[in-house]
């Protein structure tokens, strides 16, 4: 199974608070080759890593992420909602993720532009990736394919992944326009036909979220190139 890319969804969120440095580091230590993370813009235009548009579910704060500066976001606790053991854990910036993770770990950066419009997020993410000379270890994905198009125009070589949770008629046309690197279907719309068709166009397939080791084996047999999972450690142990 070693050729299957194991991507920690928001890090290792079964064992540590999602989208935080402890979660990403744990995923990396336990053998994930890549971590997936979600990005938004703070009020002062910094790229910050958190899943929801609102702070309420995962942090000690309330209200929209975009209503606070990075300094204000840094005063919040992003660990206790998961477990008091992680009290004091902070919301990371994308910059910090790059400086904290070993270079061998890939990053799947999801642009969360499908609910809130964050003008300039695409260019800022590209600038951070380039500053860290990280194009070869990054895939940028989004449910908002216009955002991917913005990025493609800025940097045609950047590896892009189309996220979707239902099969859309324009999938193949859009993937071609964006010169997509990969397709990221929800598990429910992942089929042998989709995998075969994707490969015939040269796209990798990374379904999400796959937490059952038996399902990983089935998907591997069907030809997927990797899986996005909440529990990279358990999946890797089961594969051994
Ligand atoms: O990248 C796959 C997955 O992360 C997309 O859904 O809601 O977990 O960001 P969500
Ligand atoms: Ca995500």
C-alpha cells in the first residue's frame, strides 16, 4: 500500500484539534505524507488556518474569522474545544504551518471561498507557497472552481485539485481548463468509472473522508491515488 498517498484531513483530527499545529505534526509523525488544511483571510489580510467561517465551534471566540485581525485571532484558544489537554493551542497562520512542518510533508491547501468571498486570498496563498519554494509539495483545492481559475491564471504550473460532493456536468471541461492535477470527490460519489475516467485524462483521484481501513483497501483496489482521512495513524497501521 506504500504507493497510496495518505492525506491527514485537517491534520489528525481524531487525536488532536483539527487545523492546528499539534494536529499537523501528529499526522506527520505518524506517517501521513500530506496534510489537508483550510484557509481564510483575517481582517488584516493574513492567511489563517481554520475550517469554519465562524469561530464558535472550534475556538474560544465567537463571530466570523474575517472580523478579527491575526493578533486578535491569536488570543483565542483553539485546543480546549477538542480537549482540555490541548488548552492554549492557537489558530495557526499558513506561514507558520510552512515553517513548522518538515519539508517532506505535502500540503493540500483548501481555499474556503465557497461561502465567504475573500478578495486576494488566492494571490496571498501563492505568494506564501512561492516564498517557501513549495510548489512541488502543494496541491491547492477548492469547492469554488472560480477561485482555482484565479490561481491558475496567476500560476499555470501550480497543482490544483477540484473538490466536489456531487457529479457536475461541467467537471471534465473545468478540469481541463484548469489543467487540474487531481480530483477530490466525496466518498459517496467515488466510483470505479470516475477513477477510470479521471486517470484516462491524467488526473489523480483523492476521495474524502475515508476513515475505515477496509474501505481504503477497496478504494486502493479500484485505483485511487490516495485518501483524505481523519485518522492517518489508524489507516497506516491497518495497512501494515
Ligand atoms: O478536502 C476534502 C474536505 O476537506 C472537504 O470538506 O468540509 O472537510 O473542508 P471539508
Ligand atoms: Ca477541507
